């Protein structure tokens, strides 16, 4: 990919990243950290690509390990964030979880 | 699937991540935001199975399905089997260390991807590609080993105090120089051995970097390592020509940096002070006589009487509440007081517990409406009109030493000024100091009453005593 395009994407993403979380209340710091943590689990996509490209058993083994770790990061991250957020309710809803 | 379609799906997933972070910034939209993020990640993952990325050497992409398809699916299944139950079963108390662990494995995955990618890099690889790959290996390894250490600290598998050894800062500086030196070697020599040496040194650096960080500062480090992992993902995106990875990684890197700064601000210290404070902190003053100093301890009945005649009560929860799983009992007490016409608020310190917002999560679990939760700036001016402040398993976040004792490790951290309330009740397990390991003068204050025991058991007794009045 062309370097200028990449630098443009990177720069704009930095600003978006700063902007979207600049005014978050401390109430949501933990779920936000956890959610952002789940998002970088998309390295799974990269792990699958390198597994597909693997030519030796060493490469394949390392890629598969990366896939396992990335899946844990991504899926575990989203599930745990959802569990935290499930409990945020604006008013008493009466029913226990 | 065409290259354009694949790229557009990647872009859509990137947009989903932006919406996810945006949604996560507001309580009303947070859950939906997280689900949008999960949907984006799922779609992106599925799209990789329908499009073969051309290999780096310029040869044509093979046709579908992917090579090693079943092994790849098997590895994902293993990840699901490990990750989902861990995420579903974890107690709210242990949430911070699980997030640290997830972040660590993400960093490890990024480092492994970079190592494999490095093995693929041919002679025609550009210097930029090599540098980005090396960057990912270094930062991914630091994030991995650093997160494992934070996990061990939070899980109390090792001491929570800063670990400082003689000449520590020189060892750390030396390791950093060695990491950078090896990186230059790898970029020039392009061998497998230099890369492995580099990975080992980076892992060591991650350990050394986190060891001196103590107690209450650990969450800030988790957030920082989270941002690091984001950056490694962005760098992998460059090497793998994946717009999606660049967008997602950069978003996490940028938002993680802001979040880290917000957390550090909440603790009233610079990021530099958080990371390297242990080396410059003066040794604590001896407090050997502390055990023998008189404290006023009371019974559940004494506490109930005090509460019964109060007009305004502020509840200050801390990690002890989480340990005792007392969030439901504390809500019961608050509801009972409200039904008696007492004005009740929860005073939430941003870093109470082991993670910013930890208390909010915990109280939300007990269905405490979040409009009863008051943030520090909101609740501090009201302590002057507060009859009783109940501190449940918190210590450092109400320690006036942060305002009065220059040189103590938490000096400068904003605190909940419960010392301005007319009466203070501490629910504590013992006289042991808090996570930061500092003596709290407030415990010896004449207007303080201590109720010793497990927070949940104590609260249950207070609730029944208050009902009987």
C-alpha cells in the first residue's frame, strides 16, 4: 500500500481516537478500557493472514498460537465488556439479574 | 471476493470500531457501542476467510479456501473455549486482572504475527517494513510480559508493593539500550537469531518496566499497555497492508493514550511519576508505634444509631467492598436509609478499587441507579454538610496524607475529603494499610469510628440493627 495513504489513515485515526474518548466520565473508564482492549483483538485478522501464508511448520505453529491468543483477546474482551455494561441501568428496574 | 469489496468490509469494520468507542463513552449507549464493535470484529474476521491476501513475494494469490483452513478454525475454537468461559465466569472483583490478561495475550498475538511476518520478509523488503516489524515485536513483547506482571500483582500472586532493587534504574536503562541496540542489529543483519535475542530482551524489559510500579498505579499501567498493544496492531497493519488493522490499532492507541492521561490526572500525578516514582520516592517514615495507638471501634448498633439520626450520609466504597462482594448489602442499607428520609449518595473516587470506574461497575451490578453515584468533584464540596461518611473497604482514596504529607507516595492525589464530614465510619477488616501501603491518620481521628470485620457481614448487621430502630 502507498505510504502516503497509510500515513493519512494513521493521522486521521489518531485524531478520531483522541476525539471520541476525550470527555468520557470516570464511570465508564473500566468498560472503555476493556472495550478498546477487545478491539485490538482484530489482530486475529492478521494472524489468519500469516497462517495462510505459512510455508514451514515453525511459521504455522507460531501463527496458530497467535490465532488462539488473538481469539481469546477479541472474544473474551467483548464478552467481559458486555457483562459489565449489562449492569449499567439508568433506573431501578426491579428484577435482579 | 474482490479486493475492493474486501477493503470496503475492512473500512466498515473500522467505522464500527469508531462507533463502538463513541458509544462506550456514554452510559446510555455503552452496551450498544460494545455490540457494534463485536459485530464489526466478527464481520472483519469472516471476510478474511473469503479473500486470499496475496503473499509478499509478489506471486499470485492462491484460490480459496485458505491454506490450513481446518487448523485455523481449530485454533479459533481453542481460543473460544478458553476465552468465553473465562470472561463469563469472572467475578466483578477480578475484572481488572482479566482485562490485563486479555491485553497481554493480544500483545503476544501481535508479536507472534510480526515474528512470522519477519520470517517471510525477503531480501526485497523495504527498510520501513523491517522497522515496523521490529517495532511490533518489541512493543508486543513488552505489552505481553508487562501485562502478565500486572496480572500477577492484581491477583496477588506477587507483592503489590513497588519492587525496587539497588541500581534498578540502571538495569532498566541498560535493558532499554540493549533492546534498541539489538533492534538496529536486526534491521541491518536480518537474521532469525538477532530477532529472538530482541524478543527475549523486550520481554525482560516489559517485566522490569512494570515491577517498580506499585499498588494503586497498576491500572494506569494496564491502560498504557493497552495503548501499546493498539500501536503494535497498527504497525502490523502497515506490514500486512491491512487498512482495518491500521484504523483499529491506531484508534486503540490514541484513545488508550487519552484514557491513560485521564486516569493519571485523576490520581494527580504525571505519567512519568507513575512509572518511575518508585525510584525517587523517599522511604516511608517509620510507623512502628501505629499498632498501639488508640482507635475508637464501635459495634453495628452504634453505627445504626449514628445513621438513624443523620440527615445526609455519603457512602465511600473501595476495594474491600469488592472483596467482600458486599455491593448488594450496601444497596440494601442505602435503600433502607432512603426510606427513612435520609439523603444518601455514593462518593466515587475515580480510582477506588483496582481500576478506574471499578466501583461503578460493581454498584451497577447491584442495580444501584447511576444517578446516585457522585463523582469526586461533585461530592467533595458537600462533605461539610454531611453527617456521616461511611468508608467501606477504602483507604488510600480518603487518606488526608495525600494533601498534608509531601513525599508520601500518594502526595498530590486528589482524595475524597471525608475528613470534613461530622462523623466518619470505617468498615475495615484490620488495621492493615491500603494498597499503596501508607498509614492513614484518619483512622485515629476522634470523630472516626471503626467497625472491624468482613464488609458484607458488618453491613448485614448494620442493616438489621437499623431496621430494629
